[in-house]
């Protein structure tokens, strides 16, 4: 982030992760890097959030399998 002058700080706001799913491009190195940084921050805060037994992941799995995407077990290395 560029430096700011004096006591003037950039405006910030809470981000809605749902919007990121719409625009995520796994071929974009900036997107990949940003997601890696987010994963590191989550693991630092509470590693159980990214566990495959986490409540959010169990809910997500109920959405069903999409034919055009890899399965969760493929992208966590189980297949």
C-alpha cells in the first residue's frame, strides 16, 4: 500500500467474501497469492476453520457436485 501523508489514512471497509467467488480466477497469480495470504491468516487465527470437518464446509458440501468443477476431495488431495 502506498504511504499516506500525515494522519490521513485510507478508508477501509469490511469485505464480503461471497463477491470474491464470482470473480476468482485460479489462473491469476495475484488471486492465487491473495488466497494464499488469506489462508495463512486464517490458519494463524484458528486452524480449525479450514478443517474438512468445519461446520461451514459441511454446509457447503450439501450444495451438491457440479459437473464442471473438481470435487472437494480432488482439491484437498484425496483423489
